[in-house]
C-alpha cells in the first residue's frame, strides 16, 4: 500500500527522531548510507519534508536535518501525504474502478475495517510516539527500515 518513497521517508524521519537533534544534525548522505537508501532519492524527499514543516534543516558545513519538538508532533500520515498521493488509500484493494459501499468488490467488507483502522492510527500517531515504540520494540542498533 505504501510506495517506496513513503517507506523511505518514514524510515528517515524515524532515524532522525532517534539519532538527531538541534545540536547533532545529520546530513542526507549519512542518513542514506545508514538506511541503505539511494542518496538522491532521499535528498529530494527530505527537502519536501522540510518545506512542509515535518522536519527541520540547516544549510552549511554544520548543517543537516533534525526534528524540533514541534516537528515531532506531526503524524506518520503527514509524512505519507507529503511524499505520496493519499488518494491511494481510497482505491479498491483489488484495483476495481467501481468499488464502494454500494458496489463492493469481493474483499471490500474484509478490507474496509482494516483500512479504516490503519488510517486512524496513521493520522493520530505522532512521529515521536512511533519512534518511541520502535525503540522499545527493537534493538537500539537496528535502523528503522519500514
């Protein structure tokens, strides 16, 4: 359901939440190397995330990316909306053009509750909450690859 761009962006933001700060900014090349993401692709995503206020950055020799307390309040849905087309969440799971409550596909009633629960979680879970969950559930040396 999520594009590669969304997965990379979420991974990068979680990595920044765990590893960066205003005093310890991290450059896109280092993030790309650590997460094994194509550097040019990641740099473009990070620029978009910065423009939308989801993450922060400083240019220059001591520059890089980081999250402020305000940035940490953004949601995972905000990240996805920044780098991807959200309308894909409204598309039929099987790809049918005419799938809705009135004209459901064969899996519509199975898929809709899952989709709605997922969207609710993506829209309400903050970046900081997600990063804390990741840190609790995983080895601290593991990179946040989505």
